[in-house]
C-alpha cells in the first residue's frame, strides 16, 4: 500500500469509528427521542406514527445506514430543542470556532517556538528558567480557571473586554465596525488560549533544540564556519520541523476539547458550546452533529498535517520495507 | 523512598489528604447549610461590614449589649427556643437616642424574620422598608433586653446576618466557601487516584499483551491506541457523563477507559526491549511458560516505571473531572472544586465581584496537580536515574 492509501484509509477508519460511536452513544442516552418531543397523553397510534416519522420503527442496521448516509451529506436533521435544522444552527457557528482555534493555535505555536529556541540558545539564563516554569504551570492550571480569572480581571473588574458573546447586541453597522467588534470579542478568548498553550510548546521546542544542537552534524556545520543564523535555521530548525509537525498533530484533539470549555466560559457562539447545550438538553441530533463536526475537524487536520509532514520529511513517503 | 521526604509535593499531598479525611469535621456546620448572607465577603476583608452575630437572651441573663460599629446588617431574625410558654415578656431594643422599641413577644415557638411583612407591621414600619436597616441605622451602643415578667426556661435567639463570614466568605446560597473548599479536596483525590489506578491496570495488561504476544494482538491494540488518541476526548466524556450517570465512581471509570493509552505504549516498548533479553531467552529455554515469565520476570521490571506513570497520570484525571464539573456535568449534590467554579460562573459571582469563590478552588486544583507532578517526577528519577543526571 502506498503512503497516501495508508493515511487516507486510517482517517476513514477513525471517521467510521466516530460515526459508530456517535450512533451508539446517543441512542443509549436516557429517554427515547420520541418521548422528549411528545405529550405523554398521545394515543398509541399517534406514538407509532411519530416513530415512523423519525424512522425509529426500522431495524437498527437500516437506521445506521440511513444515519451514515445523511451525516456524510451534512444533513443532521432537526434539533429537538429549537425545531430548526441542525445544519443551519451549525453553519453560523463553525466559522467562529475555526477562527478561535486557528488564531490561538497559530499564536501559541509561533510564540512557543520562538521562546523555546531562545531558551535553548541561552542555557541557564533567566529566560530558560521562565520557559521551564511556564511549561510546568500550563500543564497543571485548569484552562477554565485561568480564563475565569482573566474574565473577572479584564472584563468585570477592569472593563477592557466584553463579558460575554461573540458580537455586541445589536451588532454595529458597517463592515469595519462589525469586524472590529468581532475581534474585540475574540481577543480575550484567544489571549487566554495562547497564554495556556505557549508554555507547553516552548518547553518541548527547548528540549528538542537542546538535543539537536548536541548532534555531531551541528558541530560539523560550526567547524565549517557556517554563519550562526544559517546553522540555526537551516540545520537545527530544519531537523526539528517534522517533529514539531507531529506535535501539532498530537495536540489537535486537546485543542478541540478546549473549544468546548473556552466557548462556555466566554459564552461564544460556537460549536463547542452548542455541543454542551445539546448534551445537557438531551438534543440528540444536535449533539451528534456537533460531535461529528469536531471529530471531522480533528481528522481533517490530521490528514493535513500528514501532507505537510511528507513535504518536509521526504523519508516518510517511502515504504517501511524499502527504508 | 528517602528522597521523597525532601520533596515539597509529598508534604503537600500529606496535608491535603489529612484535610480530605477530616473534611467537614473541621467545621461546625455541614457544608451544605446556609450559614450567612449570599456572597458574604471573607472575614478578613471589608472591616466596615458587620460579621454574622448571634445573641442569646435567657431569664438569667435578660440583656445583651451590642457595640455596633458597622453599616446595617443585611438580615435580622429572631426566634424563641425551648419551653417558654406564655410569659407575657417582650424583647426590647434600646437604640442610641431613641425610646425602647418592643420587637416581639416571648412566646413558645415564636419566630420572626426581618423580611416578614407581618413583623414589619407590628413594628410600625412600611412593608417595603428593610427592617434591619431601620433598626440599626447608625453606629453606637445598642441594648437588647427582655422586659420583666415570670421566669421561663427557654431562650430567645437574635441573629444578625452580616456581610462577611468565615475564612473564605460564602457562595450564592450562603454556604461557607471554606467548608466547600475542604470538602472538595476529597472528590479530586478520589477521582484522580482511582481513575489513574484503573488506567494503569488497564494500560499495563494491554501493554503486556501487545508487547509480549506481538502479531495481530499488537497490531489491533496499537491501532486502537492511535484511534483513541486522535478523537477529541472531552466531547466523548461529556456524552458518557450524561449517559452513564454522574456519580463519582462512574466518572472515574469513564476517565480511566479513555486514559490508559500512554501507559500501554510505555509498557509495550519496555516489554519489547526486554522480550529478547538473554535471561528471558534462557528462561524460555528452561521451559518456563509465558504466564510465568510475564508474571515473575517482566511485570516486576515494569513496576518502578508504572508507579511513576500512575502518579503522573493523576493530574490529567483531576483536570478532566474538574472540567466536566465546570461544564455542569457532575452530580449537583456532590461538592467539588470544579462544581464550585461552575456555580461561581453561572450564578452571578462575577456580578457580585466575588473573587473569593474563584481563586481558592482554582489554585487548589493547580496545587494538587503540581504536587502530583512533583512526586511523579521524583518516582520517575528513582526508576530511571539517567533522568536525574540529564536535568543538571
């Protein structure tokens, strides 16, 4: 099997697992979907009709096939709580979540990489100690706690940022005013996620850079009299790049999980909070759809990272046996 | 084990465990009881706010003097306890610069609250005015006393609700935040330790199987590990917590089912490196069975590493539990740190500026996690002394 066939089939397997899990989980939830939408006084005939409308009278495998088909065509059914199509509800939320996660991941990764490289270059300095500490702290501080403290300090006590929501109510007129308002609301969540994320990156990059800088080929490059900058970028950083991409890939599920908490704390209009509301409200179609979307996001990013990986590290494209 | 006593994390865990075992016994009231006005400040904050006071008047000591140096109390209640019968006596309040005011009759079972309209009317107050602000308008010396009359055995309890209470103030329901904080330690410890223990057991057995048996068992298990690692964890946990119920033990079980992967990988690689070691080959040559080799030789080799991975796994479980509780997916009757933060976030602690409901549980979680990380790092260094040299 070629490299790409293996990668894509792996991603498809994960997606299949997610679908099956989704189907099983939300069907095992307490409460029949039918009982949640109807009055207990309905006649048995009406109940039966409702079950037919929802397709609950068919055998389980047929339900599953139907479920897979409709999910893959992004038809998530109608929300039990709002009565509107779930796809419509989600469409307005996906860009918000993508903006939040994308910006914060980019910021924390670049800040962390920069600080980590600096720390590796200045072993034993104050900066290095700060990086090590910030890494340890970011692993043990619950994200929602840091965010709550930031919210209380910078939005409640010192009203620099809005307390809740993705936009002001009502949103300001005009393109620029709208964009500015959006950024203003997104600033604190992104700041908090960056603060929480960069420490882990920095500590990892520092450890990796220290290891690579001890290798013989760096000594050789230095002996050849190459400029320092070129050694750092062309040799040290180039060697680290594939590993950093793997790290990015490994951190994605956690980042997606973080969206649920961040959007809850800041009351953002995003997929994560939608999922929470759906789970607590026993809204199965909505919860299933949000879960599927979050998983799809993860799987898609995994594939993308694989693609980048094969570009920066040509060795992985070779078959394992050939290597 | 000698170096453990020199780690701050170890002593921190000892102190927290003792606090968790003592729990609510450290406090007079049960942590679920209302003890003071909602969002009372900590006692060491805001000296102009009155603390909560309780005065007891009996037939033997019929009067009490109150040196009032604060703004008006936020609430006032009065009740007659014990056998009093019909005494014909009254509770009187002497205010600075005004005539004595008859508050209430001393009659068995009598109770009144500053918010009752009937009580306000009996004092001649308009129904919408705050009784406590009217009765304690300014600073000065107040005297509460019983008028003369026949002796009786019960007592009259006058309670003035203050604006500050206890070490850490109170929450939105007027519960003692310090008692909640101490009670919350137990949940974090139980869930963290139990989930980490289960995950280690699961990870060890699956890792042993994958590493020693190899072949398709190894392939299937490692694929499963990759799969579980690439699914966003929190949404699954949320669904499962809503599905399986929200009890502590269920939560620990759910957490462990989704956190055994790291241990399995570690154990597998360790077993792979040991499997073909000459002494294992020798054992096999002597006719030892697989079970015997696994149990008596390979498993003990993994113990030091396992102890370290287990300790390092506790913070993850604690943070996951806190996250789920913060999202409101835990049992509302179980007091935990995550639950405290959830209630602070959803029930108006922000509007009240009640930071004392936010900082203690959050730092509690962090300190507990850091302590486990510290001890775990020590255990890791003991298991693999190379790490210690690399650190310097």
